[in-house]
C-alpha cells in the first residue's frame, strides 16, 4: 500500500475543491453526484443523521444553507493505496455577520466504473467555541477579506504564494506611488523622447 501518493492527493484536492464550490452554490445535483448512490452511504451533520443516498438527496433538496460565505481554513488528505482516502477539513462560515468554525470529515472510495465517491461524511461544530484561526494581518487579512467578498475558495496550499505575489506587486508599485505629483498635474497629451 502506498500512502499519500502525490498525484492522488492533488486529484482529491481538486475533487474536494469542486465539492466546496458546489456547497457554496448549493448545487444539489452536483452535491448528490459526489456521494455514493447506495443505501450504505452515511452522512452525519450537526443536527441530522442521514442513512442512504436517498436521505442525503432529500436533505440537500430541502436544506437552505444558513451561511453567507464559506471558506476552507485547513485540509488534510490521506490516501491509502489507489482506492481509499480521507479528507479532514476545517471550514469558516459567516453566519449572521459572525464567523463560526465547522469540522468536516469525509471518506472517499474509488469505486469501479464510478470513480471517486464520498461513502461517509461527518460535519460537526466544536463543543467548545474556538476562534476560526488566529487573526490575520497584512496581506493574509486582505486575502481573507477578498475571498469572503468574492465568495471564492481560498485554498490553504496557495495562500503563501498569493501573499508573496501581493508583496512583490506592492514592492514594484511603491516607487511609482511615492513619486510626488502636484494636484494640478495632467496626463501629457504627447509623449516625446
């Protein structure tokens, strides 16, 4: 058994990102397709216990999310051979203007003829309230704000690179922004050497 095949981890991260986008859009058809269509599938939520694919689908059709924005805070993917994986994640939700942290665990199986499907899932709220994450500052805070404003996922693996690019862009722009201009300065209609 090969643990954490890098290609499988990337494939499952892409599938989980697509699942998160479907949740954010409340795309019932896409969410249903991610789950194994079987009476053995199980999904536990903060207030519901669902047994079988039919009950999961009925729940999705009748459930309106209470959050206004959803963001992935942390994700751990473990693969065990080519056909079995777990995905554990922490999710920040904006509910009534406040941030709440949820935990989500999923068991994924690569089923013959079907591909990767969720066979078991569990969503829970911590028993003791915890901060969603340490208060972000600087570019990390900007990334958080833009992710929530644009309702785009902010994948943990890309945050450091996005912050580094914003820092480089700001450093390149600094000399231009610091150049003194009078309030009467106008763009030149003709440029000459």
